[in-house]
């Protein structure tokens, strides 16, 4: 016959829950357990941000290139001033040190001349040639392409007859003289005056100077 106490002990032992050999990883309270598909340390978000920034940079470069190409195309269609064209020009003329000599930039009266058929200095006509309407440029013109070198042969002593017989002249002052044979005007500086003669210098006051011009082409007319 079995011992009752021993049997009860055996039953108690068999009633114990069987422990499973399984390890469960605990997760801190309130924190979602990470899965392999979730970003780790924000690396996936950073990668997406870099891609977006790169796309924005590329798009910006493409836009700039398109604008440059369109602008170049439009300029290529614009007419440019060439020999024979009548041009309407605003300008500022100055010495090399920046001192302004003359300007019509703030006026409504442009300088109008025909390229290649004008008394305008060669350097200025060359500078306007090739410009398009509303283009602005600054050029340095050496005296050889401006008013040239001083010419002693342009100092003249004339008898006071004809149109200058009774005209009042003052030494040191500039006067505009009309030359009928060439149908042109010239500015002269009076050097000496006597009752019967006048001596003047027809050299331009700017001879021998290198000049700087800022030029804006306001309009041009091409001969038909």
C-alpha cells in the first residue's frame, strides 16, 4: 500500500506549470518594439532629405541653363548697329581720371548720327557698331582714335574781312566757326586779336587725351 503523504507530494509536483525554455525580450514601457523595416537612428530620413536637396539643386541648375539659353537666343534675334545705320545714342564722356566732360544721359535729346558717314570720332563710332538697342557699354578710347594729336598747322592768323570783319572776339574764348567749303562747323580758341587780324587755334580742346565713354544705344534705323 502506498504512503498517502508521498502520493500527495507527487500530485503537487505534477500540478506545477511546465516552464518553457523560451526567452522573451522585454521592451521598456511606452516604447514600440522596433522591426527591421523601421529606420534606425534616422538614417533613412536623412537619406531621403539628401535626395530631395539634390533634386532641388539639379532643378535650379536646369532652370538657370534654360534662362541663359533663351536670353542668348533673344539677343541673337535683336538687330545690331552696323555701318550705314542711323543710331540714337546717350553717352557720358570723361577723362581717364573719371572727371566728366559732357553727358546727355539725363536728357531727352540723344546724339544722332550715321555710322561710317559722320564727323563723330572714329573710336566712338567703332564702339557703337555691334551694339543692340538698350545695350549699355563702357569703353576706353585712346587719343589716336579720339581727337588725335596736337597739330600746329591748325593755328591760323586771318585777316578780319568778310563774316569776321565786325565780329567781337576775346582772346582765350572758344567760338564755333562755320566752314562753307566743307559745310561744317568747328570750335576754335582765339589766341590773339588785332584791329586787322585774328589768330585762333582750330585744334579740338580734347586733342591728346585718352577718353572713356559710357554709351547706351536707344534706337537704330536701318536704311531700306
